[in-house]
C-alpha cells in the first residue's frame, strides 16, 4: 500500500450496449476537425478560454509535475507584436531556410509567411513548457516535459473543436520572441501558438484525407 493519500476513482457511467455508438460518434466529430486559417474577429468570452485551459491542464504528465503554462492573449497591441515577430521569422523560413522538399509538402495547404490570423483571432493561446520549476529551495526537475505538454495540447485542440470553435497549430521557428514579448521566466520555453476563435463566414480548408486505419495501426 502507498503511504500517500488516495481517493476512490469515479468512472463515467456508460451503457456497454451503446459504447461503440458513442465512440463512433466521437470519431466522426473529431474527423471533421480542421486547422482553420480564416478565423473571425468575433469575440469569444474569457470564461470559455479559461475552461478550455482547465481542460488542457487535466492532461496526464510525468510524475504529475504539470510542466506547462498557458498565456492567453486578447490584447490587440500584444497580438500585433507577436504577428510582426512571427512574420519576420516565417518570411526568413519560406524565402531562405526551408528546403524545397518542405515547401513542396506545404504547397497543398496554401500556407505562406503572412499570418493575418495572429491579429484577427480574438484569442491567442501560447503554450509554454516548463523545463524545471523554481522553488524557494532551488530548481526542481520536471520529467517527460515534451510528451506531457504535447498531450495537454491535444486535450486543448480537442476541447476547442468540441466547443464549436476553430484553431490552428502555429510553430514559427525559432519561437524565442514569444518569451520576450510575453515576459516569461527562464524556465519556460515556447512550445506552441494556437489562435482560437470562430470560423469566418464561408471559411474554406484544404481538401485533405487522413490515412486509413490500416496505415496507422497494427492489431496483434
């Protein structure tokens, strides 16, 4: 027996006869999710964003260290600074640093260095990974940081879609400018930038298909 306190796990009440239908319906909902670049400037209430972050923070993490921090930005001035810095990095990437193979793979998605969604979206959620935690007695290491923060981002993207909102995973490289603009401490490193909002009227997305189950899984 563990010397640490425990509580009784409360499983969700599910009807075993309908579980296949529930899982199928959930798959169909998530299969409709797309990365959307045409995001409306329509306001999204702060409490919605707060609860989305709560959902993301419910993700499992190495040794339950929860090595993440979410910065939610709605301030127009900050969004403009982020866009200006991101576009500078992206322009350099597209014009001088990206190998042709990478550019060819991106071509069907219709992306370029211009990132209008960074100022138009009502919210930007910037996810930071905490390499270590600062305590009065000194630094304390976090474990499986990359994996833990990645799982939390997955929770967040799913929650955004389930709420009826849209998002985009934006990863300007390098992303150090986010730490500077948002004045984050040394132990936090930018991981992902996620614009969040409603889709614009008539928004379109690339006509892409996901790999078949047989291509992404093996049953033994």
